[in-house]
């Protein structure tokens, strides 16, 4: 099949909502959204606490967190694989090669981004509003809810950035998910597989959805940043 024919077939697949196509897209979104939500629940408070706490080795912790922002996906996948494999400490749970394992791997990738960006944003706000918050009786960790709320637009942008990284990830989900048809096959792993098999319509269709998703995420980041700037002004 030529490129034009493959492109037309891909569009038909999208318009007619081909069941296999939709299943892959929905699984990808479920895994990525779940990972971002988990990373937010853990990373936002941890980042805020790291911003306001002072303890020996704090600088080293910040350096480690910032370094983990660039953690290679295959390394994250390998770590989760070792944890969930039969001989690993969590092997008895039977989570390897399931969507849950993929969510854990993607959470591991997004979490450092959320912690690092939250720490920076909250620390900047604390420096700006410290005297005012202290006058209101909010000192140290008691100011965390107020600072997180005030930084909500910047933090929403951070979460969207994490979503963008997770949605485009291949290596980690391939290692811990196994790319099993109908069970753990995501958009990115399907594109890699179908392209190698020469099934261009499915690969192109999923590629178009990924491009649309990337555009939507970047539009949301732009919109949120504009609203945040207007609110701050």
C-alpha cells in the first residue's frame, strides 16, 4: 500500500472508530492519566515540603530530584521490571505485564518532574509572600495549602508537561507491559510494532492521534500560562 492509500485508510479508521484502534487509544489515555494523577497526589505535597523544609542534605536531595527529571525511560522500566518480576520483592502481586505495571513505570517518570517544578514554584512564592503569610500565622508547612493553591496555574502547566512526556513514552511501557495485544498495547508501542510489520494505516492513525494529543496538551499549557499571567497581573 502506498503512503496516500495508507493515509486514507488511517483516516477511515479514525472516523469509523475502529474497535481495535479505539481500544489502544483508550488504554494509552487511561495509563497516562492514571500516572499523572498519582504523580500529582504524591509529587505536589512532596515538592512543597521540600521547598519549605531545611535539613542536612537538602541540596543533595534537590540535585537528585532534578537529575531524575531526565531519567531514561528504559531505566525506569528496568527498575519496575526488577521490582515486579517473580524474583523481585513485589513479584507475588502478579502485576508484571499488566496496565498497572505500566502506570507504575510512567508514574516513576512523571514524579520527579512534578516534585522538582513544585519545589521551585513554591520556594519562589514563599520568598515573595513569606512575611505576609507569617503575619497570618502560616509558618513553614502550615503554608503549604495556601502556596499550592496560589501556584495552581504554574503547577497545572507542570502536570501537563508530565502528561506530555508520559504519553509519548515507549521504552518503559514496552518493558513492563510486554506490548500484549488487547491487554497492554499502547499507541506508542503499537506504532513501533505496526511500522516494523508494514501495517502503515494503523501506525499512521495512531500517529495522527498522538500528534493531535500533543497539540492539545501544548495548547492547554499555553492557555493555562496565559490565564495564570492574567490572574497574577
